[in-house]
C-alpha cells in the first residue's frame, strides 16, 4: 500500500478498488459534505464514504 493517489477519508473503510467496498452517502453529513456549516470530517467534504458491503 505505497500508492498515495487515493487518500482515504476518516469515514472510509477501504480503498475504492478493494473487493467488497463500495461508495455510499456519508451519513454524518447526509451527502452534503458539510456539517453545521463546516466541512464534514468523516467524508472530508466529499459527501461520500467508502463502506464495506456484503458480509464481513
Ligand atoms: Zn460527510
């Protein structure tokens, strides 16, 4: 894991190209990217997070 082209956000559970990981709307900011006027710290303002899907 030396590649740094896809920095993960605090809310991400894994890299986007990992099996069983999918993009989902950030529940902390409801996909808006902001919480109470400030950038969401979970998705880093992207409004999306990478979550493990399917079992695990
Ligand atoms: Zn968010």
